[in-house]
C-alpha cells in the first residue's frame, strides 16, 4: 500500500472508531464513517468489503499497535514481574488515552456476532501469546510459581485487565484508569509469585 493509500486507510479507521463509539456498531452507517473521514462513500469499499471488515481491520490495526508497544517496552526488561507491570500500565494508559477505542473494544465487541468475535479473537491472539511468554519467563526464572497453569493464567491476566477497563467505562470514567495499575499488579503478583 502506498503511503497516500495507507494514510486514507487509517483516516477511515479513525473515523470508524469515532462513529462506532458515538452511535454503536449496529446503528453506524458506512456513509457516516465516510462523512467523518472526509471521503466519498464509494471510497470506503476500495479499502474494506463491508462494515464488519472495517471493525475487524480496526481491531487488527489497533491491537497490532498495542502489541508492538508491549514488545518495544519489554525489549530491555528481563524481570517477569516488571514485564507484568509494564503490560498493565500500557494497557490501561493506552485505553484511557483513547476512550472511543476503549468503548468500541469493551462494549461494542461484546455485541457483535460470533463470526466477527472469532475474527477479532485472532487479532487478540498475539497479546495472549505475549502474556503467556511472560508467565513462562517468570516460571523459568523462579519468580512465579512452578505449578501455574500457564494457559489459564494468561487468560486470567488478560480478563482481569479487560474487566477493569470495562468497569471504568461503565462508571463514566469517574476515576483514573492508569491509577489502577499498582493495585492490579499487586493483586496479580500475589497469585503469581513463588513463595
């Protein structure tokens, strides 16, 4: 994709986040996304098959960016406890900084059909794999308990952070999400740490 096409692609995705957050996925129209993006309706179909494809692409792009931030931040961290803290910090601060995207990921995704959830689940997979590698690293280094069920633990970590974000959104963002990092990590480490 040329840089100009890539720019328009991202312009459409940014508009879709705003429209989905404001109207809900099911009530959002492709024509409204086009209007917010400042493109003709037909232009959308040069980049995406349909509205479902826009939502799936949105998750792939945004979660891909998030996972890239995790990897970049973890490059020089060999301590599994610090890696968990870094992941939690990025997760909360990124979603707190982009409330529209947080709303789409936390609220709208849960209302999508099973086929779309499966496709979006594929976009979440690298994040889950990253959590698994951190848990494995912690077990190997002796920081985390050797008896942890790694596959279950990675889902519990992801699910807990996910639920904290959902609750924050439902509450109307009445408190700082990023200020929940220390308490969350303290809770995680109590269950993970080797005695």
